[in-house]
C-alpha cells in the first residue's frame, strides 16, 4: 500500500509541476534582450544580402553556416553569390521578420517567423511570403546563425471566371 501511495503522490506532483510550468512567452509579454538580439541577427542577414556585404553576413553566421532554400543547400558564400547574380539580372528582393517565435535554451536558440516581402524586377513587384526558421549559437556574448531554412509560400490560386 505505501508503494501505491508514493506512486500516486509522484504522479500528482508531476502533473501539478508540468501543468503550472510556463510553456512559452505569452504574445503580450515583452521580448527578452536575447530574443531581441536574435531577431536583429536575422534582420542583419537580410541587410547584408541586400547590400551584397559578405563581411557583414559573415559577422552574424557561424563558420559552418548553411541555409536550405529552394531545395538547395547554400553556404554563406554561395547564398551571397546567388543574390549577387539575381541583382545583376535586375531582380529586387525585400524581406522582413514578422511574427517571430523565439526560444532560448542556454547558449542555443531557434527562431521561426514569417518573412513577408516581395520579389521585383523592371516589370514590377510581387508580394511574397516565406516560412523561415534558424538555429543560433551564442558565441562570446553574440548570437550567430548556424542554420537557416526557407520555404516559399505558394501564391493563392486565382479562381477562374
């Protein structure tokens, strides 16, 4: 009987612990300094790519950084080369971090967000969204991106009349 009582106590205590444990940051809570720096780090990647600034890009990614984008694995140098070629061909890109969901655990973190932007050329611009995520490591007090993933959201199908 004492064993059954102890098991019931442990079950109840575990249930109460996990039921009361905070699961995540509520939408209206203020972001922590780490969460703000992580969002800024992603924005810095976008700014570096727009400015074709490899030095700035490399300042916010780890040496082994890579991104999965468009079904391809790209290093920092590769993604910069692709963007330079796109710009040379007349393409323009706008990106933004919206709806960031940032999770920090010690010296590692991940962020998921909706990248709302556009793709343009001489003929005009088309709104575009991407679902993106990144894994980060804190190195010498600075968050650096080790891995990113980007999936383009298909444009909604137009109904035919």
